[in-house]
């Protein structure tokens, strides 16, 4: 690299440089996992020196946490952008699920880091994942609560929406993880499977119809 090229690289805005490093780190962490990923390889992929990575984003643990934080933010932004508030609750949920699975399909390395790597490492990394999950549950809870309120249900039915939202988010994460190993299934099909699984049940619940076991 010539002196002029080096000067141009140094003049890159901080946010551009950080994005460059994080993009490389997500790729390497996704391919090798946290423990096997090396800062040398991240440096090579990013095209920057290791001291520059340390200066911008810290050591390996800090870098991995920053990856989780950024990818979680991008995922939640994609889901929020996909939900169309003017539509009925079932269509809002459908578009939200489509946005979720579209993100996972387009950003498989991101999802591997978010779900497989962060979950397996635990500790502060899992705390970042829990924060993302809480945001997703809040989003779905609001949607289900609106639907329950429109159906004029009692308070106990409305309060159950948070638990149902947590179940939906967990099911979505599990299905997305399965999809990583079955990429030939179209994104719309995967989303429709989950929609049929949850909304056929949620739809009855928010309208006041509940299943009860037969007397023994």
C-alpha cells in the first residue's frame, strides 16, 4: 500500500471504520465461533491492523459484544420496519414474521453470531441476547394486546399476551435456527409455517375461545 493510500485509509470516518471492522468480525465469528476466531484473521478480513481494532472496539470480548449489539439492533429495526400499523393484527404479525425471516435469510452470518454463538458463550454475551429478546417480546405483546382489547376480553386474557408473545419469540428463534441447516426452504414458506402454528391458536385466544382438558 502506498503512502497516499495509507493516508486515505486513515481519513475514513470513525463510523465507517467501525462498520468495516464489525462486518469482518461477524463473518469470522460466524465461520469459526468465538473461541476459534482469531484477531489476526479479523484484522486480515477487515484490512486493518490489530492495534486499530483494539483502539476502535477493544479486545476480542469487547468486539464480540459489539457484534451482538449491532446485529441485534439491525434485526429489531428490520422487524419494526416490516410491521405495518394500519393493518389488522394478524397481518401485522405476518409482515413482522416475514421481516424476521427475511433478515435471517439475508444475514445468516449475523443470525449465527446472534443466536448460536451468543447463546453458547453465555455470560455477558447472553445478556445482550436477552435484551434483544425482551424488545421482541415487547413488540409482539403490544400487537397481541391490541387485538385482545379490540375483542373486548377481560383483563386476565389481556395479561396473558406477554406470555404468549414470549412463546412466539422462542418459537421464531428455534425455527430460524432450524432454517440455518435447511436453507433450501423458501423464506415465505418458513414464515407461513410459524404463522399457522401460532396465529390459529392466538386468533382463538384473543377472541375468547380457549381449550380446556376433558374431565378425568
